[in-house]
């Protein structure tokens, strides 16, 4: 704990030093040449540092939300499984917290080194956030997280409610930190106008700040849920006893439920964020949906479709381990048939969701040969997309309702789930991270050739929109790197010494 | 739930069903004149459906542990990586060359506005950009060949044309032909995202077709409209006008010289053969 605190303190002091010196330094040397790293573009370096930081940060901010809920349910129901889930996820969180701090530090350093003028501008513009609010929140988050973790076995029994309260405090600080750092992030997309007379609050409370807060909060819970599924899958695969297998089967189910449950709201949150971009500047809409980024959204459609198929496949596999499922009927139709019909509807929904207005990555080269026939153009419009998303969400909810009815009649045989389901959980985590990387790039790229949209142009050679191919390669590499670290953290925190602990 | 069905038993009817659905989608989309790329996509949906329904009925997978489980995980990660990266590479790509040209223009404008920047720096930037661009173009051409099995020659601007364009942009010389310059500005600010000229541009109804705008509005009116979107409205675009779809920030983005050129170019468009909505004055 001491090491973590020292690391956090060193990072904050370093950041304060940068904050205080950068502005003065560049006032004296206005044309200071930024560094460049041979063999890799400056943008890619910052991209990787930022994305890795966001992935770790998303988990450490998203996981505590359902961790504390799980702990509370465990306390109320007196079911030790919920407390164990909460504790194991928190254990992984504490390790990943260090990675969040390290990648955050790396992000700051590469920004200062490679984009000094922009960093100077942002730090000066948001000085109270960067120099006061964020460091204080970060220290608060560090102290409360470690207090939460180290008091787990002490604040038990009648004192358990106090421990839950610490968890709630952790989430309040976490969400405030998220909102604080979302301010400069969203400001880069939708700065207030005119900037010369804008107050700090107007810069914080810009067009896309609240939609970004909403989107990231829901996204973080989804992400945390799917990572919990990943933890459960790894642990299930390494389980030696039926009891362990039963517990991790249950944990995987809960993780998937959290991930899927939160993800049902994500399309709406994403739509609100995109609508705010569009309200801010109507040219962003076509840039995202019809021009340079249109194929990014095609890819996103495919990813979301696959994730909903996979999560429903997991529900199907979960149903298979309920005794007596075969006799359950819905409106006189065997439940198995109803679920299969649901898959046909999801496929139809995905097909509509993924059908673009055209297969050209820019309207500059759009021709009729690559576009939907005019009579079928409605397939690419928002009413059709909303209907498709509604269908997919509806079927997913119906599947959970069928699952609930099945467990009222039969018994769940925990630990007896098809082994393939563990790969489905891993697939969901992998796909969620990949999609986060892709859509994070989209949010950043809608600034076009500006660092801060309209206000601060990006004159560097890498200001162009990268191809989807380039982005896909980079996002895949980052996803694999993140998986490697998370897999190590799971192994270190939950697997090492497991045998010894059991023996003792 | 599937008993002990063999693999062939599991797939045979699903395969038949998928082939029938795929064929029906192929022919039906042909009847409704969908382009080939969409017809292929519809067939791929049928293929996806086949795999999903096979997965639903597969017997339980044998459990793996130890080294086998780790190896299976690694293969699974590689497979996911390959599929996602492959899909990203396979989908149509935006050619960054267009945007790079724009950025070069912006740099050149900055150079003219701020003579303190050394020409060597900008020359070096231009050289670096050109080298990167050429390399990217080669890679794109190879990629296209790999995907379609055809040479990319004859599709879009050739490397020679792009080199000429780059040279023209990098020269920093004041544009001598205002109409050509205006056309460049039209592309620079991506007006084609909402408007259509010569059959090229937005397929959705965002902004009016402009083929005959020169017969309906003067240069001054067009200039006013670009800087103040509420100045006039295209006939039949009430909804879009009220929603404020035309960006309001061109006063900040488009310089006076660019505005003059753009309006001159638009005023030169007098193709009476294409129905162009009439302007209705609002101010």
C-alpha cells in the first residue's frame, strides 16, 4: 500500500511540476520542436498510451460500482458467493490500479514530449482541474481503494455496513474523477464558443460533457462485467474441485449478466453522445456516419451484433444446465424453440443494424453502384437502426425471462455448464475491449484535423484520418497487450498460492 | 437438449436451410437491383446464421486443463485478432491522401500568414509527407489488388495525378483559376457530404443538389449563405433548414479568399438539365 501511495504521490508531484513549468517554458521558447520517436508516428505513441490508460482506468472505475452492489447483496442475502465475487474482483482491481497510474504517467510524459504546445494549452486552460481537483481526487481514490481492500476482513459482521459505505465513497470519488477528466476530453470535441469569454465552468460543462459522463459510466460497468466474466472463465478452467467449478460458473453468469444488463443501455447512451456532436456541429454527423468514419461504424455494428449473439449464446448454454428446461413452454411453445426463434430475430436485427447506406468510405467517391437502391434507403436510416437495436434488446430480455422461469421449475446445476461457454465469456471480454478501442478512436477522430475542434488545429503530418485497416491493427495490438497484463494480474492475484492457501 | 446427434445430423438441415435462404436473398436482392456488394453481404448473413444455429446444437465441448487449456486460449486469441483485423482491413478504406493534401494546404496557408516559419522546415515536412503518401498509396494499391484480384489502375486518381496535385498545393503560389480553386475549396471543406454535383456526393437528403445553382443565385448571395446559413433556404428543405444542418462555423474555417473562390465556382454551375432547388430568401 505504501508503495502504491508513493507511486501516486510521485506521479502527482511530477504532473504538478509539468503543469507549472510547461506554460512558462513554452512562453519563452514558442517554437520548441517536439520530439519524435523513430519508426513510429507521434500520434500512434500518444494513441497507445491514452488507450491503454483508458482501458485500465475503465476497469478500476467500473468494477467498484458492481463490486459494492455485490457486497451489499451478499450482506442482505447472507450469501457468501456475492462477497467472494466482490472481494476477488477488488483484488484484481488493486493490481490494475497500479497499471492505471503507470500508464497515466506515461500518457502525460508522451503528451508533454510529443505535443508540448497542445499540452501547455490544455493545462493552462484547465489548470484548476489538472493541478488541484484531479490530484486530490486521485489521492482520495488511492486512499479509499486501499482502505476498502485492506479492511475487508476486519470490517465484518455488524461492521459490514461500514465496509459497504466505504465502497460507496470509493464510487463517489471514482465517478467524480471520471467527470473531472471527461471535462478536458469532451472540451477537445465540443469547446464552448466564443472561447475568449468562456468561463471555466462553461469549458467543463460543454456540449458533450454530460453525454460522455453517461456513456463512459455505462461503458465502464459493461466492461467491468465482461472482465469479471473473463476472471471467472480463467478460474473455471483452472478449477480442480466441483465446488470451485460451481462457484466460478456462477461468477461467470453474474459477470455476463452485469455486462449484458449495462450494455442494453449503451446504444442509447452512444446515440445521445453522437446527437450532441451533431447538435454542436452538423458536419460531424456525416463525417461519422457517411464519410471518413462510416466504415468504422460498420465495423462497430458487426462487433455489437456479434457481442449480442455471443451473450445470448451464453444464456442458451446456461439454460442447458437447468434440469427440466425441456418441459418448459412459453405460450404453449417449447421454450427451446422460442429461444431459437429469438436467435433468428437477433440475426435479422443484426442484419438491419449492419446494413450501411453504402460501401464507400467517403461521400466524395459515393456512386449508385455502391449505395442501397433508393427504395431501400430506409434500411440505413435511424428509425430502422433503432428498430433493429430494439429487437435485439427485446430478445435478450425475453431470454433472461425464460431463464428465470426455468430456474423456478428446475434446478441449476452449477459447474455443469458446457465448457465452450468459458470461451464465449472470453470472447465477450475481448470483443468489448476491441470495440472500446475502436469507438474511442472514433470519438477522438471526430475532431478531424484539430486537436481542439475548430480552436486548435493539428498541423502535424499525422492529422489525417487513419484508415480502418491501420486502426484495426493498432486496436488489436492494444487489446492483446491489455489481455496479457490482465491475465497476469488474474494469475498473480487469484491463482498463485491458491493451492497453498487451501492446504493450510 | 440435442441427445447424442452426430455432427452431420446437426448440420445437414441447417446447411440446406442456409443454402436456400442464401440463394433466396441473392436472387431477391438481384430483383430489387441491390448492388453486388450488398447481395454478397446478404448471403454472408445466411452463412452467419448457419454457424449460429450449428453452435446452438453442438454437443458439450470436452473440458480442457493445464497446457491444453492455455494452448486453446492462445489459439482463440489469435483467431479473434485475425478475424477482427481482417474485417477492418477488408472493409472499404478511406484514402488518407485526400486529407493529407488538405493539411498541406493548411500548412501552406499558415506559411504565407506567418513568414517567420522557416521554408526548410516546411520543405522537410512536405518531403516527409510525400514519401509517406507514396508508400501508403503503394500499400493501398497492393491491398486493393489482394482483395479484388484486380489492378487498381484506372480507379480514382492515379499516383501521377496525385503527385501533380501535391506539387500544385505545395507550390504555395496564389491560385490563378478561381473556379478550379473554388472546386478545391468545395472538396477541402467536404461540402459533398451534404450536397451533390454531377451525380457525386451525399445520397441522403441533407442539402440541395447544386448543379444549376449558378442560374439561381448570385456570387454575393452564395457568399452570404455560406457565412450565414440562415440567410436563405433551399426550396423543399424546410426541415433541414429549421434543424440548422448547415454548419455555422464557416466564418471561422473558410478564409475570405476561399469564400470568394467557392462562391465563384458555385456560381459557374449552370447545368439546367439537373433539377436544383430554388433559393428562398430568409433575411
